[in-house]
C-alpha cells in the first residue's frame, strides 16, 4: 500500500502518523468530512423529526463531560479516534448542530444521519437524512469554506481532505430484512446491486466537487450484532450466518466497484476499510482482544435495545462498558471503536501520504 507498509505493523503506523502530526502541531490532512449512518452520526439526528436518536442518557456517559451528544455509543466513535489520530484538536461538528459555524467548519464537518443508507427508502422510512441530502449539505459546507478562505485555499481543503462514508448497515438490518415489499421483490444479491449503484453515484458526485481522497467502510458482520442475533437468529445465541454471508458478498462487490471507480476517475484515492474482519475477530475471540462479553451489549438486557429503548431506565445496563464489544444492540462500545480506528488508520495510510 506504499510508504513501506510491508515493513511496518498497524500499531507502528499509528505511532508514526500521530507523532508526525503532533511534532508539526498541524493535522496530517486539512479537513475530515464524514457521511453515512448511525455508526458515524455525531448528532445530526438530534433535531430531526425521527425516533432514531441518541441524545439522552446513558448514551455519551463516557464521553467528554458525560454528554449525550447524539452519538450512538457510550463514548467516542471510531471517526472521533480517527480525527485524533490525524492530529485534529477538536472533532468535526455535526453539520446541523449549533457548533457548525464559522471557523469550526474549516476542518470539515459530519453529515451522517442515523438510519440513513445507500437506499433513499431507508432514510425515508425513519425520516433520516438521505445520502443525496447529505451531499447537498456538503455543497453548502463547501460554499461556506470558500467564503471563509477564498476559492484557491478552499480547493486544497477539499482535494486534500479525507472523506469517510459508512453506510449499508441500516439498509439491510432496518429495511431489507424487515421489509417484505423489498425482500420479496429482490434477492439480497440484487438489493446489493441497487445499493452499489447509489454508492457509485455518490462517489462520482463527490469527485465532481473536487474530492480526491475517500474511504468507505465495508459492512460489519451484521449477523453478529446483538439485535440481529435476537431478531433473526431463530432462538440461537450464535451469529446469523445468512446475514454474514450477505455482508461478505456485498463487501466483495464494494471492493470491485471501488476499484472500477478509482481506475476511471483520475487522481482519486479510494480506500475500502475492512471493518468486517476486525469486528468479527473481537466477537469470536473477545478475550484475546481485551473483552469479556461479545454476545450481549452493555445497555439494558443487551439483546436488542437501541435508540429510545436504550435509556436511563433500561434495566440491566452494565456499569463498566470497557469489557463489552457492543454498547447497544447495533453499535460498538468506545473500547471497540478505538480498536477499529487503529485498523482504519493502518488501512488508510494512502489517504494521508
């Protein structure tokens, strides 16, 4: 992958990158922009007319000042750790938040919305922000940056900045698998093709706006999410292999589609981040990865609770989430996110070189 990656392990790369950024007191890249779903939403859903929110306890209980920011986690997201690893001293603000003004926007913004996806119907179902609308907000952000620093400097912020997309999870778990209209009309394979057409269009549109450095996350092992096992596991306590197989097939197509885009769009660096295998490793070998619980989540019973069902009155919520892989029925804990962020940096070295 360049930069002598064959001679450096992931941890060495992280130490090297962070050391460089801190030594020069500047981030490794000028900006970080984030798109997608609840895995990376930093609070855009807070003021939307939607039930899919996380701006209340116990969400955020281990975040700075114990604040429930709208992140679907007890603490930091993998993208928060990524921002730190890149040398940013503040997290990119949720675009719809009061913090997203003035100079705060110069280092990027977070456009992600919980329950959004590649399929616009997924966002419509949960009244989330669709990817096309996230793209519209991104265009607004670009205009604001141009007004702040001028067109020439802004163009450099756009082309050298890193853009991360995390989507597809909600499309399958919260739409395709529970929506008979969809799953009777399309096979999982056919539905994947629909999602990837949307992905292809999204990348091409960003490229047309001057973006040249992009990272997209693969699907996780969806069949291992606590809520997925509860909802689709037919009483089993094991990962649902049918769902994992769908995720694996999608990920192969995602990689092929991304390679095709990179070959057609001159100057584009497009990295597919594999989060499937790192997360599967944590789930199947928790002790080796520093965890003791990988089936049940921390919040409530740990079997299904997410969003409004994961609240301050949820009975059974664990007192210390650091030993858990999952915080709620769908989302990793801060501890698991830290591991995933380390993998992201190691895989995405070409985005910052």
